[in-house]
C-alpha cells in the first residue's frame, strides 16, 4: 500500500493534478440539481467515449474505399471474431447518442438553462447537437451500401438546390463529379477526424463552462434571472443549500450511464449490426433507399412539403432554425426559468416533438411512395372478382397491368400514394371516373395516352363496382333531374 | 514568486523590452507569412474537385451501344462507365440511364436520378410512366413531370448517333444545378 502511495506521490509531484481534480469533483452544486433530470449530458458524454473507442476498433478492419468498404463490412460481420458485435455496438451507440443529446437539449431548454450567464454553454451545445447529427449522417455513409449511395445522392440533390453556388457545392461535397471513391474518402475524413476532433474540443469547452459557471439550479417559478444579481444569488444558493458533486450528485450520473451502456450492449446483442444492405452498384436500380431512424422525419417532410416550397425551405429552413437556436439566449437571456411560467416554450417544444414523431412514424411506412411491385405482386382478393362481369374483370386486368395498384389501395393491399379505391364508386360518378383516369389531376398522372377507349371503359366499369352492398353508387343529381324532366327515347332501352 | 518577477521587470530597461516586443512582432509576422504560404497549396488541394468543373471538363462523349440494341418505341435501361474514374471507385463508376428510342435516330436519354432528390426512377412500360421509390415522383414517357414533388422533368443527356452507335455526353451526377442537360418540358395543353 505504501509502495502504491509512493508511486502515486511520485506522479503527483510532477503532474500536480490531484488538487484541481479534487476541486472539480467535489465542487458544490445546488442540492436541487443532484437530480435524475440532470443525468442526460453525462450519459451522452459516456456514449461519445464508447463511440470513440468502438470507432477506433472498427477502423482496425474497415477499409475506407468505395471499392472495398462494403466487403470489409461483410468481413467484419462474418469473419472477424466479434466484429459483428462491435459494429452493432457502434451503430446502436450512435442511436443512443443522438437520442441522449436530443433529450439533454430538451431538458436544458425546458429548465431555462440557456439563460444568463450560460448563453455560451448553450451555443456550444447547439453546435454539439449539429455535429452529433453530422456524425450520424456521415456514419451512415461509412456503411457504404445502397442506402448510403442513394443517401449521398439525396445530399447532393439538396445541395444542388442552392442558387449560384449549387454546382460548386455539389462537387465539393462529392469530391468530384459523381458519387465515387473520392466521396467515401472525404466522408471518412469527416467522420473519423474532423468532426470528432471538433466534438472533443467543444465538449471540453462545454464542460469547462459547466464547471466555471456552475450547473443550472432547479428552476423555481418566480425566481427571476437578472444580469446584475444572478451570480450572487447562485453563489448564495450553493453556499446555503449546496452539496458536493462527488458523491452527492455523481452517483446518479454513474447509475444512468451504466444503464445506458448496458442498454446499448443489449440492443447490439439482440438486434445485431445495421446492414450493410445491398451492394453499392448504382446500376442496381431495384432499390428503395431510406435514411436511418433519426433522419426519417426529414425524409417524410421532403415528400409531404408542397413542391414549390421545397427549395426555399431546404435553404432557408436550416438557417432560420439554427439562427433561432443561437439567438435564443440573447432574445430571452433573463427572466423566468421555470417551464411553469414559460407556456410558449413548452408549447413550442411539444409542437416540434409531436411533429417530428408524426413525420418519423409516417416515414416508417412512407404512404407517399408507390409500391413498385404491387401491380405484379399483390393480386386483388378473389371475392372481389367473383361477382364481376367479363367487362369488369377486364377492368381489373387493366387496373393491375397499368400499375394503378402501385399507388391505389383496394381492400387493404396496394400503394397509399393515391386515394384508397375500396369505396371509390360511392364518391365518384361514372363521368368523374372517366375524366380522372384520362386527364389525371390532383397528384395523378393523365392516362389518356396509355389507355385506349376500350381499356378506359373496362377500368371504369370495374371501378364502379367498388362500393359496399348497402351503400349506393354516387350519382349525378343534375343528370338524374334532366332525365326525369325529359325522358329520352334511350330511357326505354335501359 | 510574484515579487521576484516584479523585481526582474523593474530591472529590465524600457529599450530592451521594446526591442523584444519588436522581435516578437517580427516573429508573428514570419509565422503569418509561413501560414499564408502553406495555406495556398492546402486550399488548392481542397478545391481540386472544382477545377475545370465550370467548363464541363468532367463530361465526355461515351458510347452507349449499337442502335440495334434500342428497339424503336421502347425505353430500355443502359449502362455506361463514367468517363473519369479512379482506382478506389469500385462499382460506383457504372452509371445507369434510360434510353427512349422513338423513331429512327430520334432518342431521349434520361438520367435515372429523380429530379426531386436523386433516387433511381424505374420505367413501367405498361403504364408508360417512370416512378420514383423515394417520395413518389412520377414522370411520363417523355420525361416530363406527371405528379409528385419533382420540380421539373427528368434530366436528359445530350446524345448523337455516330457510325451506327448511340453516344451521350455524360460525366456528372445530375442535380438541379449540375444538370446533365437543362430541359424543361411542360405538358402544355395535355390536361
């Protein structure tokens, strides 16, 4: 024991770190902040460390070349001992890290922690959030499969929407004219050196400020932040009702971090690594690219936004959003911290959270995409066909053969791009159906060129059968009235 | 300790100090020059993807195949190798495109990349439509936009027929600002 102490003393004499470390660990924090609500930041840091370690280990095997990356991932998955598990931990660690950073962000926002004097801590935090998302995106590119390839195409297409600098920005992003070897190399440099280096530096700055300025006290309604008096009040609070960070608060951080690591390990073991999906050969166009979970909301928004809004939203949206987040501590640097007295903040957060959740949920089944093989792979139920006349059955063939089923659902099968046609006859009359098929409209292509009159007749006669037995077909009231007023000779033919 | 330093400071003569300050400034200047000199090759290296891009130096005429490979009134998938390649590209150099042959030497060659966000569109000959799997963009057989979010029709490569072979001018990923060829077709009075 004394030998150990001697060795310790030898280092301490030279490093002189024990004092500052002890001071940092045992500095007093408000008792109210030793709470389970304050564990998300430290857990995000823990997961970041995990990502650095697993990332370095993966780099032992991974080959950052467009020609070899996919093969090296297969090699990791199948040949290298526990390679699959490290990939899985890194992939799930990424999900957990984004989630934790987002939760930390929401907590800090709700607790008013961005207010004086912690404005810069918040601004650095905004950049940490953006870089965490950048790591998630560039990480998806490292998994150089079809999703990564077409994901890069989407990134390039978004970049290409910038006026004037668009072309140059696309070439800079891709490292050349197309998505190729140079693209993966530069994303590797971003994912492995540039962004993590910045993250480490900014995390250091973020933590330094937390230590220097003290952790945000639990917000109490009515306890107003004022520039002149806040620091004095905070120090009095810590003096009067403070506890040493170690051990009064840190045990909760430790418990939570350990639980998160355990959860990541469990997810990795149970769900395994992400992909890689198909081989990144652009000539394989039978692919349905989708982004990773944390970008699904964006995928949904890009499908649902009105097309004419898209370019402005893509260019101006991020500027406004990031600008707002950076300016927030200057716009409301003082005043109430408690969420109980900040209804606008709570409503804003809820609105954003609910929107993102809804968009993410929608993106999991992407109702805006045609189902590319519904026309050949999803037959209509036989019960729909049995009562049909030969002409109507011919209409079913047209419906399938012309890919109507890719976008339109009938009896629960088919695409959701267009309206569900299960009861279309109750909504549209014969004439309306003919017009819609021939001219298109709304979001439907016009089929005049690709259907001959016989096919239109057959198709519409089938569509007119699509109504429940107890619900009549839609009819044109004007036509009925006209016929009643002047019965034509044709009437007797019916 | 602090007292010692102050004594030293007092001992220093003002002339001596100003000379050192001056030398420090020269030192800063020298480093500034060095950084500037170093920055030039670094910037040149970083912007290398841009060099020649505005003059279209990436683009070349490439043979897609014999005319006989593309029957009239049909649209077929063709593949070509990107004109500029590097050792680390793997399969990413192999680029697909849709070739529509109308009559004779009348062609349209479309990029597979949807004009919305670049996903690969698929051709359905039965309904005469291109459909995109990502966000539901749909195009007519002539590449004009039929429905969905795309802001324009499909991107087209310039083509020519030489010695019985179909050639296109290609070489960069088409996006709204790096178009294969800017063709804005509207369906006019179609509907």
